[in-house]
C-alpha cells in the first residue's frame, strides 16, 4: 500500500471517529433534553393534579355546606311544627293533669 493510500485510510478513520463521537454527544444531549422535558412535564402534571384536587375538595365542601343548611332548615321546620302541635295539646294536657290531681 502506498503512503498516500495509508494517509487516506487514516483520514477516513479519523473522520469516522469524529462523526461517531459527535453522534454519541448528540445522542447524550437528546437523552438529557428528553429527561429534562419529561421531568418538567411530570411536575406540571403533578401541579395540575394538585390544583384540580383542591378545586374538587372545595366543590365537595360547598355541596356539603349547602346540604347541611338544607338539613338544618328541614329540622327547624319539623321542630316548629312539633312545637305548634304540642302547643295545641298543652291546654288539654294541663286540664287533664289538674283534673287527675283534683279528683285524687
């Protein structure tokens, strides 16, 4: 083999090594960028989920407060009706008790 052919082969091998090194560096950079992007996306998804969770809890608390108020109003209405009904029978009950006490 002539010196010129050996130099050409050496030059081709050197360029091949450079391309391979550059390709490996590019691949490492692509992987690093993908990992960074993946972590950023994961953090964003977690933040969105936390925000969504807070909104759901707030909605549940609002519904619970509304339902509690409804139950309270219904209980107050029932209590008022029972008081009214008891008041209607109060005089009769007092007369009954007085009658029993006086007769005995």
